[in-house]
């Protein structure tokens, strides 16, 4: 199935290196902001306050994505007008939105069984870092909604800007085969979460998301696929933290 493909900017190794630098800087910013929030909040051995957890959940990813967008505007190819969209291969397309949704929902047929099998093999250590952080907590409705929206919409958008946007374009600029780009960005996505025991599962989760980007050439499709994939985990966290029976 083929969507409305987005033509890439003129390729070139120098542009690829610049975009790779943008990606690495954004990742460093994500780490620095995460650590900074924890240090400023005084979080140590004691349980991290819910407010701090929400800030860590939203702010580092949002800031890193903004760095990626700014970097794309600065080092991307072509005229300044529309440069970010061209560099990240983002454009509105109802068809690609639908493909992303279809691939994301269809991917659940793979990722849900994979998560079940992985949990049976690994046990409690298979839980995500976010799940562990909010485990056993009761959140007020506003905080729970923020957490839900962050996991469902914000995190996927920010991550896709960096991995299937900036990094994907950097590898394309080097002239890499698009299937190699798909595989490489999927692996980097899984490893970059720094959850060693969940890396194989994260790779499985990443494949449908990257596939949506691959077949459409449009970052929009992978964002929608990622958000579709995150909806059920986000809903599960919402129900658990508000005391609603799942």
C-alpha cells in the first residue's frame, strides 16, 4: 500500500552529518533535562513526587523535539519556507493519516502477543519505566489526564520527530537504502530507551511504526501509528492510577 510520498531534499553526506549532529544534540538535551528536573526537584532515594514524574514524562521529550525541529530549520535543505516539513518529510495527507492508523492498529496484533510472551519470560522486569514509576500510585483526575495524553500523544510525536524524522533523514542523505534506514532507526529507537530487558520488545513495537514511515514516505504516518500503538498502554495507566477497574 502506497501513500502520498514526500520527496526528500537533495541528498548529500554533509547534510547527513549535520542532521546526525542535530539528532545527537537532541538526545543529549533529553538526557540533560531529565536529570536536571530530578536534581532540581530533590528526587533521590525517596519516591519521586507525582508532579516531578509528570514533568519528566513531558518536558524532556518536548524540549528534545523542539531541538530537532530547530536543527531541521537550521541545517535542512532548500528554501527557508517549508524547510522543516521537507527535511522531516512531514506533510498533511488524509490518506497517509489513514495508513498510519491502519498500520498502528494492525501492529497491535503483533505487539500485544509479543508483550504477553515477553512478560511471561521476563516477569515483572518486563514493565516499562513509565509503568514502574506510576505503579501503585493514585492520581487526581487532572494529573492522570496529563499522564494519559503524554503517553498517548506527546511522547510518540516527540520521538517520531527525532527517530523517524531527523535520524531517518540523516541516513537518507547518506544514500542508504530505505530498508536499511528502516532497520537502523528501529534498532536505535529500541536501544535509545535505555531499558535493557525491554529492548527486544521495543524493537518489535518499533517495526510497525517505522513501516508506516517506510511505505508512505511521510512522518505523519509514523506519528499516527505510534500514537495508535500507545493508546492502550496509556489507557491502562489511566485506569490503574485512577483506581478504575481495568
